[in-house]
C-alpha cells in the first residue's frame, strides 16, 4: 500500500525560512551542552580550585593552560578586528597623560615673561 504525501505549502526549492538561521545563532543542542557544562563548572568551583592548585604545585604552566581552556566554555571568544585609519591608511594615535594641573603649569611657562595683562596696559594709557 502506498502512503499519500500531503502537499507542501512551499514550492520545491522554497523554504519556510528564506533568511535561514541568523548568523552566530547557536544550535539548541549546542546551547544546552554549553549550559550543562557551565552548571557543572559553577557547581564545582571549590573542587576545581583545589585541583588547579594541585596541578600548579607541580606545573604552573599547565595550570594556566587548563584555566584558559576551561574559560573558553564560559567566556566567548572575541573575533580579531583590524582597525585602520582613513582610506585604509595606518592609524595614528597619540595619548596625552597629563593632568589639568600639568596643563596649567605648561601654559604658565609658555606665556611671555615681562608683559602685563590687558587690564594693566589699559591702566597705563
């Protein structure tokens, strides 16, 4: 006996979601696994601290490596981004770490010595 297929409301090659899954959206199963692993880590923080301390006593570099590897399951990796200047040129950045007090001191030193203020020159006329 042959089964009758119900006609689809979509034409062949047409999807009910033409935009598809949004970029960066995680699969439901992947999300559940990440949440379960997060809960496992969170519920064992004391034990993990003890275990990392034991590893660090023998090999500190390995303990750091383990910590970084565990963090990947909780902290999302950030994509690298290149920052460039206008029209793709090198970006030129300068930093000024002076305080307002430094700026005032610099302005005082730049003002010409021996010249009076405007009010003084008006008074002398």
